[in-house]
C-alpha cells in the first residue's frame, strides 16, 4: 500500500529519516531534521538518548502510516478515519496548525499532547446474531428431521461493523450431515441414437431408489427429456416429419425441445411407469438442444418440485450441445431470458429464444444450488470435461453405449461432488474485499482461491474456514449492505450484514453556522470547521471563487507530499509565504518554500567546498570544479606519469586521482601491478602465433591477438632501445616448445600497443652422436673394470683376514692329556717281580 502512495525515492528518504531519529548526537539530529523536512514523515519520536531503546520497527511503520494520514489532507473526522485504520482525529487543535494536521497516527497525536479523550478513533466489531450448532445425528436415528431442521453450516447470521482498512475475521464451520435429503432429476436425450439407452432407463427408478437408500432415507427422483428446437435446420418441418421424424418403419414421437415428464417423487414405480411410456424422437443435426432443457430445469423450481436439499441434475446424452449464437441458424436472435416457460410441462419458447450461454447456465445452476452430473458416452468425454471445468460443482461420468452403468455412474459422481465443499459469496459492495483460509481434514490449511474449498470430506467430517472482510471506503449510496456466503450445491447460507463506520461520534454534536468558523461560514464539529458550500480554508475564511480548489493545503504541498510549504512557511489561502531567518543572508525561496541557499553539501567544512554557490540546495560549481560539494577538481596534472601519459594509459583521471580501469593495476599513476605475471609472459603466446604461426593460440590468433601492431626486424640490433623512447618499453626473451629463443619488445605509445619482434628464431645446434656413443661405451667399460678391481681387492682383504685368524688360533692351541678321557699313552711299563733293585 505504501509504495503506491509514495514515490520510491521519497519512501527511501522517509525511512532513512525515521531510522536516524534515535541517533542522539547533534549532527545526526540535524540530518534527521533535514530528511524529515524533505519527506514529510511525522517525526515526533523523542530525541533523548535514554528514550532510544524504546524505538523499534513498529514505530517506523507508525511513522510511515502517520505520514499517510497527514498526506490524505482530511478536512473532517469522517474523512480522517477512512484513510487508514491507524489514523485518528484530534479534537484539540494547536493554534496555527492546519486542519489536516488533526489527522495523524495515534502515537504521533499523543506526542503532540493530544489527550486520549480528545482522540476520535472508532473501531470495527463482529456480532453473531444466529448461531445454531451443526446437526449431529445418525441415518438410523429414530428422530426424522425436515430439511429445514438440519444445520450444516455455523454461524447462520452475523453483523460486521467495518472501518476502512481494518479487516474483521470470523470462523465458519461446516459439517456434512448424515442422511441428508437428496433430489435427483434425470434429464435424458431422446434423439434416435439413444433408443437402446431408453430401454435401460425404464427400470432406473426402483433400482436407483434401492441404491440411494444406502445414502439417505429421504430421496426423490424426477424425469425429463429433450430433443431439439422445433425449427429448421435442427429438425425437418415437413408435415410428415413433424408427426414422425424417424425414417423407415420406426415409430417415433413428434420432436420437441424439452418435456418435464415426472415431477420429483419418492415413488420409484411411478418413475418406471412414466419412463416406460416414453418414445424416441429424432432431429437432423448432431448437437442437441440440451442447454435449453438444463435452463428450464434450473429455473422452473415449482414445476420440477425442487426442495431446499441437495439437488442433483443428471444430464444423459451421446452428442454435443448447441449454445448461445447457434440459434441464428434458425433465425432466432433473441438471447435466452433465463426464465421459466413451461406450459403443460412443455417448453414453449424454444422457437423464440436462443440457446443459453455457458456463463448464463453457470449463474442459474449456482443460484438454484443444482449440482450437475454429465453422463455422456466416451466419444464426447473431452468436450464435457472442458464444460465441467467451467461449471462449479459438476462431474462427468462415462456412459456405456446402452446406459447400463448409469446407476454406478450416478453414485460415483454423487460421492465425488459431496466430498468437496466450495464456498462462494454474493456480489460484494464497492470497496469491500473478502479473503478465505481453509482448515480442512488433518489440519491441512490453504489460502487464496484454494482457501475457499476443502476436499475428501466424508459424512460427519467437520472443517472450518477463517473469513476476513475488509473495506477500503464507505459506500456512496448506503451505510448498510448485506452479503451471503454459502457452500456450492447446498441451500444453507450465512447472512452477513455490513455496517460501515463513515463518520465520528463527535460529528453528531456539531454547531451549525458557528462563530468559530469565520462569521458562521461553517459547522464546528470535532474541534474543526466543516465549511458551508462555497467556502474553504481552515476557518472557512476563503471563497471558492478566490482559489482553484477546495483543498487549500494541497496548493501548498509540493508533488502531492505531506509537508505544507515544505515546513518552511505558512499556507495562506493556497499560497505559501516563506519564513524569515535570523541571518538575513540565509533565504528560503520557491513556490513551496522548498529552496534555500544554506543547505547544500559541504567539503572541508565549507559550503560547496568554497568553490561554488548554493542555489535551491544544490551547488553551482566554479570553473574546473565539479561534484555535489564542488570538491572534485578537473585538473589532470596530478595524474601524469613519468612517461607523460595520464595514468600510464591504464586508467582515467577523476578529481585529480587516477582510477585504474583494470583492478590489477594500482599506484598514484597505475604503474604498479603486484599480481601481474609480467608483460613478456602475458603477451608471449600472441607474439609467437602472429610472428611464427605457432604456440598455444595459433588456432585462435586472429580472434584473440589483434590488440597490438607488430613490426618484424632482422636481428636484435634492430629492436627499439629504452634510451630512445619517451614511453614504457619492455625487452622480452622467451623460449618456445622446441627450445628456440625469440626476442621482442612491447610498448604503449599514444594509447597504441606496439610489438617489435626478431624474425628469426635462435635455436641451439644439434648434438654430435659419435662422441656421445663412444663416451657412453668407454664409460660402461671403465665402470665395469672398476667394479671388478674393487671386487678383487675386497676378496684379497677377506682372505688375508681369514688366514691371519687361522694362524693366531693355531699358535694358541694347547694339548692337555688330562683333559681327554680316552687318551692312552703309547709307552707300556712292565715291572719284573723278581727284580730286587739290584
């Protein structure tokens, strides 16, 4: 809502002004004052630092909405309370304030010392007038209730008191009652192609009664038939064909548009008897006149016998349908009037009125709470599926070629229709909107269009809806309106009486021709003057002949803003008179006092940096200076590099400072590149592909490497030398994939990149193979001999060590006989016993 009322820029300024209000140093207070002045935001928040913690987001919204209240320029209490639900009217007026200043948000009014008892702020309300609980009973219950005694929706009647911008929300409960009565009307196509279907329908009454008894104990069934309009080219109008439209020996009844054969009844036998008496008829074209029949069934309630219960219309056919406009083929141009034209149960105006449109049918079916079941053959399923999407609370079933499955089709379609509840409302008064939120089975919630409905509802299930009704303005013709909400296909509804708060209570105590209103030129009510016809102004002091508009304050507001004379002057009969300041050099000016010569940007604490003058809060800079505070010099001498170029050709000079165009360059004149790989590496591939047709970019050379001019020289002596140049020059030596060297220079002269390259590559000479092979062979032989000598030396050393060890052990060996137990001496001593020593 806010962005539509405020320009985007002004809204941002207003938010900033409101945000800055709690920064409590003097400088930010000044900023807040300026922004508040520009935006018109009602900045009545305290500026003491101790009060800052109380500030929050809600205060910001109040600030913004408060400005909306002021911006509306309400001239009376009634106008004020219709601006927004947050707006209030102060009956006490400070001397000198405009009349519209009385209308503001509540917090702002309180901060301006308007007592709560002096603030008019009426609120909306909800009153429930009828609230019968939903019916709880079982099918086999002994208590049989009339349809009027069954309640499925609660509450039944409410009164809502609406104030502009303040929605009122209430809960609506729906419960699908068990054993709820059903009326079913079977409307059948009796053209010749439905001959075999008629035979199966003749016993439909008793069979369908038996099946429906499982759902409800109160069931009625009726029957009607249709063929086509009784004019050419839909039927043959020859006398013989009007008597018997069928060919051959077929005995058919005269063609007709629609016939009500049987009023709704609870006698299935009567249904069978009357249907058995029906005969097939015929027509010429394939589409049938079923829409005429549906319209009469919907609007001829007394003839059909509809009750205030569930109403089902079964439409059975094997063909398409005519709709609005097709009647022109028969010379019928009058639109269908949507009224009942049955005489003796026959539709008598088919030759006079055109077929109804689909939208017309939808309206009448909805108005009469009729749920439609299209029982059609498989061939026409796509057509009637599209029709179903246009008709709420309708279903499509596939009819067998001879209608043998019609009972199952009806039962399935009824279960599908009754398991969904969709709320609809009557036409809303101007400025009133309604939103729905559904709370369905298992707590599933939905909003928007899906908030109107709940699906998969079984008998006995209870669902609820939250419904909000809002008013954006008071209706012009009446202060009371009535709308109704009902579930599609059900006769029950909720009646809602809407009362609109369009004026304040204090208006009833007004003083006509009060002396407080400039010689009695108005009524003094709610603390302000409500001017008589032809008079305007805060005190009705001005005549309409003197000004162009009744809204005097609007003439003093710039761009339809909220500030009168930009808060820098007074509005006198629609013209701003600007205030004077203590310093005579400081002046307010402009039609709305919106300009001054002292509120421009500053630089170095000087107005416009000392290099310009302030006009209407904007600096007009002297020559060679620019910027919002004239703090940007146009002199480029500080941007000159050593080579005489501005920013080394890598940037632009802004306010005497180089702004490098490539982020990788930096420094006072864009001369430093800490992350660059080097000029030589950067341009190597492009130089190689353009000079020698090789390198990684040889396939994309023309596309990627045309950013410099290239010159070829014979040798390195022909390359430019640094001492000869007045611009940056780089000598490069690079190696290619063949280990060949190429030499070039890279320079930028007058914003043009130049490359000088030596046209011949320097490649190393090829190796001499024979010495290399001989050296390798000699090396292998020498290495082998060295290995053999080393092995031989090691073996000699090892043998000598072993021999020395053997000799040592040999010398240390001792043969002790006492140590050998098996040792026997080789000397044998024999003693002669006879020897006496002599």
